[in-house]
């Protein structure tokens, strides 16, 4: 793809089709042959193994630990408890800016949730460490666990999510309801869910004096270096994090956690490398989760089915000692036009580990409720659910009136509906059967996700042989950053992706920002893009000022970088290869650098979101109530698509997660003790292949000149939103039973009178 | 995991002798035992690895038409054995509806029979559990028990037996052939798992150290081959234990039912044979009313042990459905989703 280096930097012009190439993952072969090294694959010489002992109570105090028994076990080297835990330079009961959480690192003997670390055992083998932890035989002073709506402590939060206001009001909500001819109101419940990335949280820590190397899966390298440095009282540059691959993160590997800090501390104390890997069960506590919500939605409509008021309230759980709250009600802010919108949050403190961002935080739970509420409102108005949404289409951001940077949602609705075959849908529920007699239902939901942009830096080096090395400390959680980021850089450099080597996943490289908020490709990508343009500009400078170059004197006219050559913009026949330019200049390379961030002026003038529409078909056994999602069709508009293969795979992953949310996923906590009774992948159900037999994701073209100069929005999380509601609505359409509690279970149908 | 002795006997008598020492446990494929050991719910002092015992990995057809299946035959090998699957199709279907392909490739016949309950409180060491720690109480009783037993439970234990395989075995009068310190004996699979009563720690009829060497399915069971199904309701389409399941088999004669077999899974501490319901069908015309009546009878004694009343209604419906499917006839080929409601009706989407 050609690239004009003289165009003013912030506004990069598109060339021809915005669709990138569907390259397969560059790291694919490494992964399928088992040669991709994940954190726990590292085994430095002399390494010890750490295992945390975790609390089995939700609230109280540890009164005794049999440290002697643990230490007497062959192979056990050391046991850290609150009594002998070396000091940390940062108070773990204080939050760490910018969005660090409080952590549990043996600061005292209190227990705040189940699976909290209460000791850490270090041994020569993982077996010995595990048995040592078992031998600690903790004794507790138990206080009653606060596990539910009745026993938890309610509070009015100052902020929700990461720094969002707890209450957002637009217009006069009561006036809105007064103007309504129809009002619908219902309560919705979403369960606690745990990230359950395939790779557990792990770390291999090696100290060398006051420098430490951490092999750990990490979604936010630079930030984590600074935070770990603060805990260990060393400069940030003394922390090296290597995270070339993550076996999934979903938000749970962006925030520091107690077990990893303790393992790093043990390595320093014992002056030997230490490895820790959480067990699956231990991931249900100290590494975040999606908190439970109870939501109430009240919608007012006029005669034409237009919203006059949209009131979304959410009661969201958090821990007893920190504040993260699922910003669920904010799902009602960006999507539907209404003269009055009110989103309100209340907090509920339970004796659980602190929740945190989990793929599509806020929006996953909030959209689940909102999209069902919209379906119920459409039903009340006697309107088709899609027509109802179109009647309430927001031309500008509903609560601010700002224009959208781009919004091809109408096209998403249209293309998705067409591919799905929505137009033949009967209004009435329980009217469709397939040839086998299964009840069939169709439902839909709107998908939306914001487009954050994190500051990021990058470096691009054009080498003597005409190839390039590009560098940024990015994080590939499986989404394909190794591939997509290289493609962006290659485009800026006018090279084939094969000629571009990407160096990423290690904190010593230029800060690649955060792999979160669906903002990584845009953030690190823009930095790479700008670094590439900077390198090309420097190269052009060499050529155009060299009388021996065919490009001499083209400085004002400009050059175009394409296929490893610079071309004079007004005369394509006058060109020179990168290698030739460098050779004649006697240079081994030319280095471009960039720091990239969103232009605050552009940002404040626009509302920026990815959008989509999801259509679901479910089949339900008319007697047994077993539900299966037969088909999912999603159409998404998310700016420019760098790699359609990877993007489609993100949408698929999101939509499957939506099916999981709708029908399967739930952590079951014992209501008396708070212990999670299904903390393993046999009983914590996520979909298997057979659960989603047919998936379709349509990539709707969208040109966004404002979101960032490369026009890229986020695709990683949006697929969950919309899908949950679409499936629940399809279950209603199939059965006539409106289930307002997730996941929808067989008994919700079996015991319902509407179900036969 | 605790430290334990590992013993690998070379013959059945050696194995039985080794297991006579208290604190011993047999290890087959370990897909259940090792999980329990890692979690600490099982802490054997001696692990007797039976996987190298000779002669227990065979499927042997006896002259009278019955079959003897060695205890070490893998679940998938048995399910994919052509003659076995044709003769006892509901058993093959049940096997293939269990766990995942990887697990079935490892899991053994003996291990499947002897797998322990999935009751979460049994696995959670911090919970009171009479089955794991006799006399400690039962935290499931007032706990998260929507999937617990609705038949045969006691105040002391409300756990269910999780095996799919065992459900048609019980329906077909299969027998476990057992070796022990006091010689060999036979135990009907129906009598192998015992109801909890006041001693839930007594999970099976095996005496300590007794080894299941093989399983025998009698020749008479082959008479049901043309009308036999296993149906399993679960919380995802595949790779989940049964919420409720049923094996139903009919022997038809001139449009009427000559014999019927019904057994339920996931509702009691043992696979639950519904004998009275079977009798009600014998000689009856096969029709929805007869099936509904049989379903009613099968669940007549059922009562919820917690938040699980729905399982009773579900079980009734699934019995009636399985009988209907059995009457429709055993499918020519194994459905793509064995035992799933989504595979049992012709024309359903078998895309998975
Ligand atoms: C994730 C998961 C999902 C599963 N889903 C299902 C499912 O849907 N349906 C289902 O039916 N099962 C399911 N299972 C259970 C699976 O079928 C059993 O784990 C397996 O059959 C056990 O066989 P094994 O050879 O591995 O036994 P092991 O784990 O080796 O042994 C299990 C027990 O049997 C004893 N034992 C083994 N062999 C003998 C013998 N010959 N004589 C006496 N005692 C013996 C052992 O001492 C031990 O107590 C699942 C298991 C897992 C892990
Ligand atoms: S139901 Fe049985 S296995 Fe479960 S906790 Fe109670 S006694 Fe233990």
C-alpha cells in the first residue's frame, strides 16, 4: 500500500480499500507446536516453587498456622506468613495510582474473602510446596460472611468502573415518564463470573541485586513495571517484565495481584528464582472477577414507540475493602435516543475478592439487561424489535449531543438482518418450530463499545538491507497483536509485512500502552504507524538532499513509500530503494520514533464508539427445556479493519462469550460461607463447540477520520454486548417465557407456567 | 498432595493382596482419582496402579451371547466396538455422552463404575461431608443443591452418582465380577452403588480391597437392541454431567410392549432402576398415556432435597421422552450428539 510521507502527520489518508490483509497469526506455528514460551515455561537454574495457602473462610482472622509442620515437610524451604513477611515499600492497603487496586499480601491476619492468600510456601518442588501449604492447617476466628443482597453493606459510590461518575443524568426523567403513553419496568440479575483465562496467573521472578526480571503474563507492561517497582522500592527501570505471550487475560492480567507480589518478594528474600502459578481454583478470588449485578430498567415510550425516558439502575457488588463496581447502568448512555436518560449505580459490599474489569466491563452486564428491556418495550409497543431500535436510533450521543466520530450502526442492522433473514420474523412468541418439533426463537440486540486510546510509544528502524525492525512493548493475549501491529507498521513503512520484524512483549521496549479497553491495536498501532512515518521522513530527507539520488530536490513535492522504495510523488518513475539510499549515505540504518496519543480537541468534540447488531436463533426442546443457540449473526462497524481474519475471530470470541453469559456461565458461591462451589472448568461452564454450531460475523466498512489517524477502533470486547440480550430475547421468542436472570437455566423454563 | 507409596502389581492376586493393606486405593486411568488427590479429598497412603494388569483390557463374547468386558477397557474403545455398540446401543450412547473424547480415551470401565460423586461439598475440604469425613455433617443439605438427589437420599447425604455408563448397565442387569482377598464374587451393578442411609461413607458394596475385574452384560439384554436409547439433559450441549438422564429400552412384540427397562441417572446416589414403571408397561400398548403413567410411577417417591424440585418434573418428562425415542427405534448410526435431546429427533441439526 503506498504511503505519502509529506501528508501532515495527524491525518493519515486512506488508500483504496480500507480492508487489510487476512494474514494468519505470525506466532501461530510456535503456538501449535508448543514452542511459544509462556511465563510458567521458564525454569532458570536454582529455581524454587511457591504455592499460596488460601483462606477457606470469607471473613475473619487467621488465628493459627502450623508453620512447623509445613517446614518439616521434605523439600519445603520457607514459609511466609504475616509474622515474617519482609516489608514492602508501598502500603498494600493504599491504592496505587493511576488505577491500582488494594492487594492482599500478608499485611495482617485478617481474611477478607475466600481464596485470599494467607501464607506462601516455597519449596524445591511444586509437590512439596503444595503439600506444605496443605499442612499449614489454618485455624480461624470466623465472622459471618456477607454473601448476598440481604447481608451485604450498601453504599453510594463516588465513582464506578475506572473513574466514571456513579450517576449520569440527561433531561428530566420524571417529565419523561409523565410524557409516556406506555411504561415498562423490570428487574434483571447477572451472576458473578470469573475470567478463567486458559493460562493461570504465573510469575517466574529472578533478582540480581536491586534489579528484577519477571516472566509473567501481563496486559500493561510499563504500568506494571512502575507498580511493582513501587512495591519493591526500586526504580521502575529496574523491573524487566517479559510477556511475549498471554494465554488470555480478559482484564485479569492488567492489575497487580497479591500472589504474584508475594512470589517476587520470596525470590528476593531467598535470593533464588521463584516460580508461582495459581491453580484454577485459586483464580477465584485474588485476580478479579465480574461482580454480580441487580439492575432495574424503566422505559417510557410515546405513541410512536419513541423513548421518552430511559432509567437504568444498577446495584453492583464489590469487596469489603476496595471499590471497583461494574458500570452496568452506563450501558444505557450511548445507544438510544431519549430526551431523558438516568443511569445510577449503588454499591454492595460483600466478602469477596475485589471485582475488576472483565471483557466488556459494565457493558456486558448492562447491555444484557438493557437489550432485554428494549425487547420487552418493543413487545409492549407491538413493534418489531429491530424497528423499535431504529425508531430510537441516536443520531448524536444521547446524553451529550456530540456527533459520533463515525457510526455505521444502521448498516449493521440492515446487513445483519439481511444475512440472518430477520424480516420474516413473526411478532408473537412460541410460533416457530423446526422440522423436528423444536421451538425456534429469534432475538436481537445492539452491540456497542467505547474506543479508548492509551498513550504509546514506538521505534522503527529501517535497516541497510531494506527491511525494518519495529518495536513497542505490546501485549498479545491471543488477539493477534504480533500480526496486526506488524501490518500497521509495514503499511507506514511501505514494506511487505514479511520484511518487518516486530519486537514486542518486553518492558524494555518503548511503552506500548495497555492491552485493554479494546484499545491496543489503535494505541500501539498508532505509535508504530507514526514511528514508521518518522523513519520514512528521515529516509526521504537523506534521499532528497543527496544530489546523487534520483529523488534529489523532491523535498517540497514529496515522496511516496511503496514496496521498499521511495517514489517521487509527481513522477512514479523516479524512485530509489531504501537499501540504496542507506548505502549511499553510508548508514547502517535510520531510526524513527514516535509518541502517540489522542488529540484532546478531537476527542472532546466527538463521541467515539464501535457499534454492532447481533441476531440470534435458539432452539428449545419443548418438553425438556434444553436450549441451544443454533445461529448467531453479528454485523459490526469498528472503523478500519487491519486484519479481517483476526477481527472476525475477535467477534466470534465475543459472541461465544455472549452465549456463555446468556446460557452457561456463573460462579456459584455458597450463600453461607462464600466459598465458590464450582471453581473448576468441569463445573464452571463455558460453551463447547457443540453449543454454537453456526457463527457469522459481518465486517461493515466504516471510515472514521476522527477516532485516530489510522482510523482504527476496538473489536475485542464488543461481541459480548448485544449477544447476551439477543439470545435471551430469542429464548423468549421461542418459548414465551421472559427470563430476567442470567444464565438462563432449564428450570427457568420448566417451572414456568407459559412453558407447558 | 500427600506422599504415598506407589505399587504396581503384576497380577490380579498380587493387586488384591496389595490392596488389603488399609489406606490403599486402586489407580486406573486416574481421571477421577488424581483430581481428588490433587484437591485433597482423597489422600491414599498406597496407590495400587492396576493399569498394567494383564488380561483386563479385553471384550470377550461368551457362548451364551453375553459379553464380558475387562475392567481396563477404555470407555471409547468399548463405545466404538462395533458388535458391542450394535448389541447394547444404549450403553454405547451413554458412554459417548460422558465427559470429553480425551477423557473417554483414558477412562476405564472399572474407573467409570467406581467414580465418586461430583457433590461440590465432597470435593471442598473446608465443607462438612459425611461421605468424605463420616459424622462431620452434610453442607450440601442447606447449601447450593439444585443438582442434588431427589430419590433415595437421606438427611445424611443427598449426593448423586455421576456416571452415565452405569445407567443403562443397571437397566440391562449388568453384573460386576469382583476379586478380593476372600475370592471372587459377582455383584449386580444395581447393587454395586448403595444409598446413603446413615452411612454415606459406604459408597459401594465392594469390601475394602476388592477389585472389579470385569463387567458382564447378560445375553437377554440384547433383546432390547432395536429399541434402546439413552437421553441426557445437561447444561451445555456436550461435556457436562447429567442434570437428569435416563436409559429406556423396550422389547416390542406385535405392537405391544413385551418388556421394558428404565433407569435414571443424576437423581440419586445410584443409578435408579424404575422397576414398577417397567412392570406397568409390560404387555401394554406403547402410547403416550402409557409412557406418561410410567414416568409418573418412576418418580412417585421423589422429593426435593433442596432447590431441586424442578428435577422431579424434568425427570418425568425425560422418562416419557426416552420411552418415545426408544419406541421410535435405535438410530441406524450413533447420533452426532449422543444422548442429546438435539440429536434424537430426526432432522435436528447435528452440526456439532
Ligand atoms: C472433566 C470431567 C468430566 C466428566 N464428565 C463425565 C460425564 O459426563 N459422564 C460420566 O459418566 N463421567 C464423566 N466423568 C468421569 C469419568 O467418566 C471418570 O473420571 C472415569 O470414568 C474414571 O475412570 P478412570 O479409569 O480414570 O478411574 P480412576 O480415576 O483411576 O479411578 C476412579 C475410582 O475408581 C477406583 N477404581 C478404578 N478401577 C477400579 C477397579 N477395577 N476396581 C475397583 N475400583 C477401581 C479407583 O480407586 C478410584 O477410586 C468426567 C470426568 C472429568 C474429569
Ligand atoms: S451430599 Fe453427601 S457427598 Fe455431598 S456434602 Fe453431603 S454428605 Fe457429602
